[in-house]
């Protein structure tokens, strides 16, 4: 007898599928990588099924993929967005991932145009700001936005926190139900000029840097934060709220 029940139906409605963009890393050879901490909260708090998306520009049919995903998360990364993407020829050329830039901007653009929800964390916020015509800066008050110790171990790197003020009436303020929160922050780039059509969701208390934004240009939610809500999310009500918003946006898209 065959071990397969060929006509067996899947129990319950299928979960929404969210793409999570990988990065190009080196582990003795080039690999595609994404930290597990970005994946688990999407399952636990957003109720989604995760599909990892390779950041390999020549291998990606973004038109086809955008038609199959219910949503997209652009994750944080150790790399920076290349200055040429936003017209800054003086930007540092250190720690770049040009294929990630290409796939992130093209795929996110197609998803947004199709009215599908797109989210960003850290680098993901920076990519989305560039996609909407904004610019970035690498001149930041590092004492507030990241550890000043480049040798900080991974286990303690995300201990660095600072305060942000949430915009009254915004998606984050409504979901978190607090006027301000402390966030985990590790980044070298930040928003210089905000992209067209983006609504500010949070500012850094220390220097006013835009720390989160939202938009709904084509019927699907766009939401991005500069901080790391996925870090120690089990102990963070605000982090859980962010991923719950992702789940709600995916559900709203599915229900249309």
C-alpha cells in the first residue's frame, strides 16, 4: 500500500505566505542567509508561513514571485544600501550587498504596486525609504543608534536601546497603546529625506531621526521600523504588536 494519501485534503484554510528576503553572506563560500529570529515571530505572532527569498538578482523572476506571495518582509542586515541607489556618490562603499539592493527594491516595488503588504526592519526600512524616493545618511549619533564598540559580541550587541516617540493616531501607537517605547537599535544608516507619500510613525527622542513610517499607496499596508522588534520578541509587548500588525495586514489582503 502506498504511504501517500493522494487525495487527502489539508486541514483548515491555508496560512498566508510571506516572503523573507535573504542576504548574501560568506561561510567559507557564498551563501544565502537570514537570521532565524526574523522567521519565528512571523509564525508565532503573524500566523504566516515563511518562504525565504534569495537575494540573487540574476536568478529572480520578481514578477512571478510577487504574484505568489501574500506579503514581504525586508529584514535587517549587516550590509548597507549602496549610495548610488539614492544619488549619493559620497556614501561609504563598505559592507554593500548589491544583489540584495536589486532584489529588495524590484520585488518590493512589484508587491506594493499589486496592493500586497510589505514590511521592513532596519535595512528594510532604509530600502523602502529609497524605493519611495527618499535618501539616507550615514552621519548618525552612534551613541544613540548603535553600540559604539565595533568589537561587541553578538550576544550583547542588541543590548543597546534608546527611546522613540510614537506618532499619535498612527498604526504603531494604536497597536502598542503607549506614547513612547524603548527599542533595540543597531544601524549605521538612517533616513535623511523621507520618501514621498510616507507617514512618520515614530521619531528618535535623542535627535529626531525618523524611526518608523507607514503608507498605503495601492491598497496594501507598508510598515517599516528602524529598530529590531524581532530581538527577544517573547519578552517585548511592542515587538509582538509589530508582528501582530503584519498578521492583520496579511489577513486583510487575503480577505479582499
